């Protein structure tokens, strides 16, 4: 089986990572590559690491250029996917790496992003309860935000089991590729190297409602989420530290056992052995999430740490994982289980 | 006025930063430099950035080599300061950059560090209520840990005013010099660069009781502290994200006003203008702490972010600030108010 | 076809990269993993990025543990490969990632490494003239040093054509993984980040005779090589700047044409389009070398820049490329043509 | 003595470093701060590390705003200094951190920069033979380019003594602040971190004629310079590796002695002890240049390595050093001899 795949937004970081994975996927033929301002150039100018595609022409992002493919990935700024998707038929699998189709509540969309909500698609995090079924043979997929992926996997089992109160604090340290190739002064190398900074503090980051949405479904009640992203001097990676007040006196062994059970059959989520702590470096370029849990006895909180690559499991790897499910392929095919380290 | 100063532990990171500051201090003459295994070498081999001291001999750390100085700084591994200090007379100002004399509760010391507690000295964080008075003309000073400095300044005013519950969560991202020059595999450049990792999770970091001690005094009741340190790929800097549940419906303006008032006369603590967020890069090599506050309305938490240089305000700058007070000098003399950026 | 492969030195950086590649190789089954001081532990403690091998036991490096494999890779400190190899039969393909079998001149070996020379094996740089033939169906391979790989490919075509004098200057900027996992103070993250430094200056680096050997064979006369390695704050990558005085008035077009011809059929060596310059970032994790050439008209020198990943094409990728040739497999099978960027 | 100083281009990296130094200078009062597009904002938005100037208004760069100061520093893009300087009287010391007044040959200017040459001013590298005299009590100073500073100091003594042929190869690894705060894709943090790249290869960098000019004056004959800059993942620092063919059989001791003599009285240039090699990290924020020399016996080349901070001795520190001379102050006043490390 070979499917023909188009990538809209091929010159950005998400598009580049997607193409890196797709080039190694045994069932994929890379078709149209499109972008906005870079149309008319060759891909090698933008993605010099993708040798095999160096001479491929970048086309305009239009329904025409994207037509005739089995799968279309949309790696576009938010607000751009709805219109394009509407022009692609039901027979095309459309996978949106942007935010347009993630939220289930249109009011949330309007509050956080503004404008009209494009709609809600199956959510590309198969590790969430019930989600894998919705993704199987789906023709539309909304890829999760990179931050909610780590936070949802970190706290999901504890909330599902009622080990913690529905009141969580998340601080996630991210590499700078999460901000895309935007030409902003604070993203210049000289500013970034040797410095850490917080942003979107006080619940101002647009991924916050997605955290709330995922965790509330899991908990069966509304979960309050205080989320703070921190920019660190590394190109890739998210290290999530998520904590919540413990309910009762559940011990760490019980909690470990719940996490082990929750992820026992998940190929991409690993609870590390006791004593080992996740590093983002170990996940670079892989589709894995590494987890560890601890109980803070004095403060009576559960603390869970999760490491992942924001561009792989956080974006492009999740997109291909969902594509596999949508096409009825084995979920893991073409997805790296090893990181590139050091 | 010129005081003669000795530095024990001159070859480490804390010792090096201390000497950098002391070299620019108008009232200091640098005397004996001592170390353990490096005794007999010249300082230039260990601290090539300290040009003026390149040819100075490193001596053994003994009471003899440290005798005859007005001020002795001890930048030693914990457990080593008590014995040395006991041999230095009351007429000598002894400033301990290690942990030996920070904790007020001997049981805490035994639990977290083991062995017998060396005693409690005035705590070198003059910005804490009442502390400046204790440091003035003191002849013994315990320099705070780098993490509790950021966390205590970040949450102090809110706890003092009762704006938040005594139940705080702190995640602090630190540069790797905080771990010292220890030859450990996970501190190698290739491991560190491009990777973030958490450690001491679940309240296992030895700075935790110091957080609790500081914040409980401020709050007038025991404060629960969940503290997680995160190692990020940068040599210096700590970015602290501290949050706690809001009490009642205090607004952000009231909270800002309290922080402004608390730090109005503090030369080294700056609440940034609204909309500006602290970066550790702006504090490198300076004795400043940059703060910003936010309220998360949905999660009903106060979030405070603090940036500082772990080696300067976090260690060596605080030591010199305390020395100034101990000697009756103006508190700011010789201390940099500007960072080295980018 | 499936070959069973053992890796001696599995816990180091070269061993880790080798295993990363081997895990994705369609004809390889990973067998024994061995090390020295880490024997008895599991691989996950040392290589957390290699998920599928996390629970594999690390054994002692002995002829016994390595016996019974079709291919044995030796990623050992120099001086250790000869004895082990002597105990492995002729039917086993032995690929030495260390220096023991690279030099053709025993006097060179003694001068640069000391002790007795273990012998000379086919040299695992198939892109050098005549080398591919020697590697095909070989049962012993010496993998080149990471620096000579870049320098030899950068200057080979120019020296072969007589465009430059046999008197070259090479400065190569390297990531710190090239130094291995050695616990040395200057390799600590805090020392490395934000700093560049030269070492082995004045022709003191042990890769120098390998440069001379390769380039002299190509030039047909002894080539003088001034080689300076520079350590830069990045985990991986070598950027080689190689220059030599031009002979006569050969123009840049002629030189470009010679390089294009030389590498036209090489799957892993790419002369970039005019105006594009190699970045090591584009080669991370891939087996590619990116080249660009320029003429300095005023100084009358040819300048060639080459980028590669020191652990992939510079070590482990070259080893697998040679294994493919030794086994009669297609040369490119299992080797990544895409880098992991950004 | 207190001089009033204005800085044009106060929001860029050179301007920021200049202000950092000037704030610590005992004879300076910081006056007008000007910029182009940022006029009307406060400096704290652009230079958050300069606490004491956070609230200072940034004005337009005009002769009016710069008038009435004893010293005016121009940190402007090339081509902008001439017109401004012409409007400032002879009684004002004008120090140009840009390229406009560095070259002595107008034809060189036109070839490398285009447009009309603004003229030649005393060259702010007092360590060059005869230069200190020209700078003393000068009212116009051209601050050298960051690259030629390292290269000229590295090779000057050897060329002056005739130890090497006038045919040098220079590769200089630079931090990214050298490119300024330009919003260019290749300067984004995610592109820069983990990657090294060459640019301006083949003698295309505009600092090349300045190398040739400096070294030719020293050598007393035209020196051919092949110069290649390499961008490395660090905010600051230049590590220069400069080499040239040895003339005759001069030994390394003779050469060391010549360098020692040449720099014996230079406060900011240090020939390191034998066996120690320069690191840029040791020079961060200081006005020092660290040097080491080696002879490559096999290749018969002299290799000199120099480390400096491109923003300090490479730009702003050199500017203040020249100001001191121009004002008749001690040359070293206000200039840091210690770096900020690690």
C-alpha cells in the first residue's frame, strides 16, 4: 500500500519534521509541497537537512495544488485550515497540525483565538481514553498542541483514578522551535542562548483550554489548570513538570502501578524505571514520551515529569501516528522509537 | 577602608564568581586563596577569566592559611565549614557560601544533610523581613541557597499579605554551574546541550527545607512547598516559576502594589513593568532579581516569575552584599547592577 | 538476509550512535552489547534514547561475549582492538571504530599513539579513490577518524586534479561528543556552553597523520597538513574549513565541475548549489557530507567547507556503510539521508 | 573629571555593551541615547540587563540630540556615520563603532562597501605599532572590526619580525551577536543552536581589507589574507586561528619571546603560559585578548590562537579604550580585566 501525501506549510519547522518522518515511511509517497511566501523556491533552501527533497518545488497553498492526494497535512498558522479543508473531499484524509479543530467548545475557540470556529475533529492523541477508536479510519484529524500532549499524558492516569484533586499546576520548559520560524527579536540566537524566560504566564497561553479540555474529560469533572511555559536554550524538546494535590494517602507504589497499567500497551509512552528521570535529549527526533512519577510527602502533591520532542510526538510524529490509524495501518509504522543523542 | 579577604574554595564556580566581584570591590584586598586537591597550583589554571589573579598560588584550606584576614569566605562542600569557622576568631567575619549554617532546625539539618548540625548563622538575604538588621555588623553569615533566594523573593510579599494559601508549587529552571565543577556524566557538555531534565523531584532537593523555613517565617504559619528543579542548557541563571492558590478575590493591581511596596527600597530586586517578563539572560553577572506577577483567573492561582544569576545574587553576590552589611559599608558597594547580555 | 551483530563499547557515544543506526537497519539483528566498567548494568542507564534496547544487559568485552556474531563492531579506546580482533575468526567481519588499524605506516603509529602497531585494515571511506573496492567483501575494516573524513573529502578532488599545492591548512570546528564521555573538567557543560577553544594546535592532534596519509595518496605526493581542531558549544557536528594555495589560474567553475564529477555518484556527499553554505545542523543524525567550494582571488587560495555529523558519517554511519560493503549489501541500506533539524 | 557621553545606536548589541561599560566608568555621565526605529521607547524594552538605564527615553539619532556632549559614540550601520559626524564640532570626540572610517584606501571602501568613502580616522587598536600615539588626544576614532582585532594581534609580532611569509590563513569562530539584532532566519535560536556554519567564504567578508591593511602595515609589504568566518552556537566570543608559513627555522622559543616582548606592556593582551590554550569563555565581558602560539613542525607553519569577546575588546571595550586615550585618561580606566565565566 502506498499513499500519496501532500504537505501544506512544508517550509516551516512542523512541515520539515513531518517530511523527515514521511521520507522514512514505507507506505508514503511525498507529493505536493506548498507554502505561502516561499512558493516558487525549492525546498532545499528552507530544509537543507532533507537531502532527498532538495530540488522539489514549493507550490502555493491552494486546494488545487493539494488535490489528488490520499492524505493532506496542513501545517498552517491557526485560522487557515478550515477553508482549505472544506475544499478537500471526504475521500481525502486531512490532518491539521494547527489549532483550528482541536477545541470542542466554540466559545473557547472564540475566547482564545477569535473569529469563527472551524469545527471539532477527532483528536490525534490515541493514548487518551477512547481516542484511538475515533481516529481509526477517520478522514479528519486535529493534531494536539505540543504542550497539552505532555501534560495530558503526565496527569491523565492520576486524574482518572482520582489520586489527585482536579487542580493542577504545570510548568513546561520548551525548546525554541515551538515558536516556529517567526522572525521575532526574542527568538534570535544571541537572545535565546544562555537565557531562560517565561511567557504566557497567568494562564495566557492558548494551549491552556486544550489542557483543561483533555484533563476534564479524563477526570469526569472540570479540572483547573495553571499552565506556565518556559523558553529554554535548546532547539527542541518539552520537559513538563505537572503536579497536583494528593487525595487521601495513596502511596507511590499504587500510583506507579496505575501508570504502568495505563501505558503498558502504548508503544510511544514509557514510564521509566524507578530512579531514572526523563531528559528531553533522549527523545529528540523520536515519537516517545518518557515519564516518571514522584510523591512529595511533605507538600502532599503528586509530581509527574514528562519529556518529549515538541516537533515529533508533540506535532509531526503525532500527525503520522494518526495518519496510520486513519489509513488502517499499524500505528507504529514509520515512527522512530529511538532518539538522536547526545 | 580596605579589608583583607581570603577565599576558601577559590577554584570552584562559587569561588570564581566571588573573586570576580571582589576584584572590582573598592574596599577589598584579595588575600589567601585556598582549595583542596588543587593546592599548589596557580589560580590561572582554574579560573582563566580572572586575569589579575592568574599567578596567585592556591594554598591548602586550613585555619592557618585563612588566619590574619578581616573576612573569610568559605565556598566549600557542605559539612566542611563548621570546623574551619570554629578555628577563626570572633574578630574575623566568616561568610559561609555552603549549606552548613542556613537551617534553624537541627532536626532538619540531620534529615536533609546528615551528621551533626554546625549551627545557625544570620541568613544572608537582607531582603527578607528583619534580616538586614541581623546581618549588619554580624561576624558570621550563612549565604542562602540559590533556589530559595528566588522562591522566597517571589512569594514573600504575597504570603506576608495573605494573598495566597500557604501551599506553593515552585519549578525552577537552572543553569548547570549550580551543580559545581563536579565530574559527573550527566553534566558533560554533550549531555547538557539540547536537553532539559528534572531532578530531586518529589521534594527531594536539599533546598526544600530552606524554602519552607523562609516562607513559613514570612507567612507566620507553616508553608507547604513543592519544589522541582530543572536543569537547562545554560551555564548560569535560575528562572523560578512559583504559584499558589489565591485567597479570596484579590485583584492583580492590589498584588502588584504590594510587591512594588515590598521592594521599593531594595536596590537589587526589581518588579518589571507590566507586560515585561524576566529573562535570566538579563541578570547574568549582576546581583539583581527581576520579578513579574500574574493572576491566573481560571485556575485561581497567583503566578510569580523571578530571574537571577545563581552564581551572583544566588551565591557570590549575596555573599558580598552580606559582607558589606557586616562591615558597615553601603550595601550596594562593589556589586554589579548591570548584566552581561546578550 | 539477517546478520547478527555485536557492539563492543556500547555505552559510549560512538556505540550509541551505532546502535541507533543498527536498530533501523533491515538486515541486522542486534546481539551482544559489551563495555568495560559498565558491564552488568542495563543499556537504558547509559543510552536512554535507545528505547528498544533499554533492558538489554551490558556484558564484559571479551572474545567470548563477542563470539558467534556475523559482524563485530569495536568502539574501544585506541590500543584495545588488536588483541580482541585476533581472537575473532576470519569468518567474522570486524569493524574497528578506533584508531588502531587506520595508519599504513607503523612508524607513524608509534610516533602518534605509542606501543606496537596492530596492523592496517581496509580504510572505511569508500569515497576515496579505490577504497570502495577494498571494502567490498572485506572482513576487517578500519573506520576513519572523524576529522580526516571531512578534510579528505573537502580537498581530495582539488589535490587529485592538481588545482592546489600540496600544502593545506585545515581548521575544523567540532561538537563535544567527539571527545567521548570522558569526565574531564573542560568538557563540563558549564565550561563548554558559550565558549570556543582550540586544542592540539601546531599539528599535535592524532588525526594529523591520517590527513596526511589520505591526502598524499590522492595527490600522489606528500601533502603538508596544518590541522587545528576547535571545540564549539554543540553536541555534534564538524565544520571543516580547508584551504590551499591555488596552482595557476584555474577558475571556480572548473573546480566546481571537478567536485561535481568526483561526487556525482556518491550517495552521501553533496556539493551544494552555488550560494548555499554547509551547516552542521543540517547533517545531524544523517550520513551526509555537505560541501561548498570558493576561490579567494586576492589571497589565491581555494577554500572548501564541509559539514558532517562526527558521530554518523564521522564514525558510526561510516562503520555501517563499510559493513554494507563488507557484506555485499547495497551501500546505502539502513543509512539516514536526512538530518534532524532544527 | 566627568565627561558627558551620548550613544547613537543605543538599542543594538554594540550600543548595549558600550553602555554596560560606560555605566561602570568613573569619569562618564551617560547622556543622550538614540536609535532609529525605536525612538520614543524606553531603553529597558531593548536592554533589560541595563537596570540603571531602564527608564531612559530613546531619542531619534540626529545631530541635535547628540549635540552638547563631550563624547559621541556612533554604533550605526555602515554608511551612516559620516554625515552625523560632519555635524558634530571638532570639540566633540566622535568614536565610530561602524566601518565608515576604518579603511585608508577609498578604492577599498568603494569595492567592499560601495558609495563614497567618508574618510579615514585614527584606528582604535592602540596595540598596533604607532597607533597609541595617534589615538592620544584624537577627536575622531574609528573602532576596528571585531575580526581584524583578533587576527592583527595574533599575527602582528610574527609578521613584524619576519618569522612568517606574508601569506596568512585565518579562520575565526564567532558568536552570533556579531551579526547584530538583525531579524534573519539563519540567526534564529533554533537554527543557531547545535550548528556551525561558514559564511563570507573565499574572501567575501568585509573585514578582509581591514586584515590586509593592518597586517601589511606591520609587515612592511602586502600581506595576502585568506579569511573565513564561522558562526558558532554562542552569543559572544571570537576564537581566531591564524597560521602562516614559517620563514627559515626559527624555533618556538624565539617566537614566544617576540610575542612576550611585543605585549609585555599591553594591559589587555596576554600571552598564556605554555600549555594553556585560549577559550572565548574566559574573555566574556572583559577587554582582554588571550593568545597562544605553536609551531607545526611537519607543516612548517606558525599557528596562533586568539580569544576575545567580539562585543567588548572586539567593539565596545575598544571604543572606551580609545576614548580614554582621546581624553588623556589612563588607558585602562573603567575597562574590565576579568571575564564572566562560566
